[in-house]
C-alpha cells in the first residue's frame, strides 16, 4: 500500500525553472519538490554565471580609448614638432641647388654656340648618346626681353625649342655616337606644344631623350619636354642631322 501510494504521488517536472505538479500530492512532497526546484534554479544560475565568466576570460582585451587618444596626440605632437623644426630653418637654406654634372665651361667645349645664342647654363643629368637634363636660368637681362615684350617679359617659344635642341646636341655630339660639334644641324620639329608661358625669374628644366638613331644617314630623332616648377611648359619631337669632321 505504501509503494502504491508513493507511485500515485504527483510527478514534478521543471519547465523554465518552474515546477509543475500533477496529480494528488501531500504537503511534504510539495515542499520537497519546491526545494528541489529552487536548488536546480540556483545551480543553473551558478553554471550560467560560470560559463559567462569563462567566455569573458577568453575574450581579447581591448585597449582603453584613452590609449588610442594618447597615440593620436603623440602623432600630432611629432608632426607639429617637425613643422616647427622646418620653420626654424631659414628659407634660403631649405632648397638645395641643382647638381652640376656639366658646368658652363664643359658645355662650351661640346656646343659650338656662343652669346647670345647659348641657351643652356648647366647639365644636371647626362647619359651620352641616350639622354640629358639641363637648365636655363631665365632672367630679365636676357637680350630678347626688351622686345618680347616690353610690358610683359615672356620667353619666346622658338627660343625654348632652340634651348631644347641644344640639350639634344649635348646628348648626340659625342665621338662614340658618330657626332661632331663642327657639323650639327637642327633638321626639324614635330608635335610641338606650348603649355604655359615662361617669364623672367623662371628656371627652365629641359629633358631630351634619344628615340631613334640612323647612323648610316646621320639622323637622330629625339623627344623633349621642358618644365618650370615640375609643370610641363613645352614639349615636342626633334629631328637632328649629325655630320663628321671631314
């Protein structure tokens, strides 16, 4: 009879942490069931807290926002320090001079031109028979400015082309490429464009590159560009006729 009574007791099941009691139950069984449910809930919360703490311990640690802000402030401070250091250097010492691969005396030994038509002051890069980069310092004392133009001194475009052709002559007037300074002719130009006026005070930087050389006929084709402050002011293709000393 006691076993039958025990089997007739209600079954307790935990649904979302709340005990559900079915059938006829005694007060002691109800108390036991409630105690069991409370212990299960407490244990479940404890396990959940443990899992949460375990997952939290596995999460990568994040740097505080103050650290990132400190890094940004450090970069800004370094930049400001560099700018202040640059400001402390006098402007006349900030910009180095152009290198001098060939000075005016070496240029005069290569080119047959003389005043007032020697329009190359310095060669800053030189590969004989391949390319050259040279400069022309444009000043108000140049003899073409009084007439071009009296109220607005602008370097004539034809003289820019002539100056570039002279740089091409420096490239080609070498014995190892069959050239001679006694017979150097400017044969023609093509696709010449003037992009920007060149005025007194500018430094004209000219680059000439050899495109094609026909030694049999003594004809050289070159391309050139002239710059002021890194901006193209003139460009075109040049044809030169090279002779021999005979």
